[in-house]
C-alpha cells in the first residue's frame, strides 16, 4: 500500500531528530513527502505531510492523513528514516 522512495534522517543536540521520507501510496496519482521531527527520537513525533513535486487532490492527502493515524503505517515511515541515521 505504501512504497518508500527515499528516506533520510539527521540528529543534532539542538534540533533532535529531523527526517524526511518520500513515498507513494497505491492508487494515488502523486507521491508524498513527510517531514518528521522529534526531540528524543521516541514516541513524540510531529510531522508535516505534503505532495512531493506537484499538488494533487485534497481528498488524496486527507486519505493519507487518515492512513497515518494507524500507528503501523506511521511507524513504518519513521523506521525507514531512522535506519538512515549515521552513528
């Protein structure tokens, strides 16, 4: 249902964890990008969801917002970004 295209995450003492994941959703015309931020890198993630390159339908992005309310899908995106941190 979600295909990850690209993921990245950085960590700094000042900003905490800042990551981005580009992904496609099955049946949606345009891909998305989510920006993730957390001070501690635990369960306190805030995020911003946008279309990756060009705007699509409002109902599509609302459907993805609903999808991300399911912890399984949201955690998959967070995990993809966290795996890219260089330690």
